[in-house]
């Protein structure tokens, strides 16, 4: 279980203090990874009109940087997923709370995700999209935490592998905070 805040009982009050942040991937390294991914995607989708589907909310910063490096006649959409229950850990039961608006049948669909952790939400989304018969379906993930995988997920375009630590920044949050940080940080004890 990943926790992102320390909570201490103090005179019957729960004091919550943020953990220390430490840069894991600098904005420069992120930009290099995004450039490399854009080159690979641009090369593979020549002559096509891909539909990029971002997974909200975490992928919005990555998506914004990625599409501005892509010289392709692409279209853009977003989905939003939620796990049942309030736990930080994926409960294993996922539901789609925002469906794609653009029809995906016969489209070259590229899912853009912030992180593949257990793989539960991403594999649920890929299964859902596959049933709608896209012409092709691929996954681009900014980060991958392979040590936590519970369901195998093939990542066609991977930015960076990360260690088994909770990360925040560049769109990734801890209880909705830190999405605006330009670098990716780990939370230290
Ligand atoms: P899953 O465990 O692969 O299903 O990941 C579910 C979601 O949990 C991801 O899309 C992220 O939004 C979130 N998540 C997983 N690991 C982290 C992390 O280290 N930092 C921030 N969010 C995370
Ligand atoms: Mg996500």
C-alpha cells in the first residue's frame, strides 16, 4: 500500500503532514523522453490519422507536451476511470466514468497513460476499447512500475521505468496535489 501523507495522532487530532519530495526524473529528462516517444509515434503513424485517448486526470500534462511534438493529423479524446472503493490501492474493480466521445471503430487508437502500476485500470481500458473494434490499438505510457504488475500490459511506447515508490508531479497526484510540479518526485519518509 502506498501512503502519501504521514498522519500522527496529537491531542485527539489527526495531524497530516506532506512527505518530503525528492526529484526522481527532472523536467529535462521528461522532455527528452517525450521527444523520443514522439519520434517513434510519428514514424509509426505516417499516413494515418490516429485518435489519441488520454486517461484523465494523470495524463493531461504528458498529453499536452506529446501532441505538440507530433506532426500528424491526429484527433484527441479523453476517458476517465475509477476504482471502486476509497483505497489508494486499485481494488480490482474498475469502471469508466467518462467514455470517449469520438467513435473508435476502425480508428487507429493510441491510449496515452501516465503510469502503468498494477496494470488493472489500463488492461480494463484496453479490453473495453478493443471490443469497439478499432483498426489498431496501442498504448503509450510515460512511466512504468513493472515490480507492481498484477496483470500483464504490453506497453508499445514507454517513457521511463520507475522504482517501486509512489511518484508525484507532471500530472501525477497524491490526493489531488502536486500535479503542477514540472519534475517527477518520489515521496521520502
Ligand atoms: P494501476 O494500478 O496500473 O491500475 O494504476 C491505476 C492508477 O493509479 C494510475 O493510472 C495512476 O493514476 C495511479 N497511480 C499508480 N501509481 C501511482 C504513483 O506512483 N503515483 C501517482 N499515481 C499512481
Ligand atoms: Mg492513470
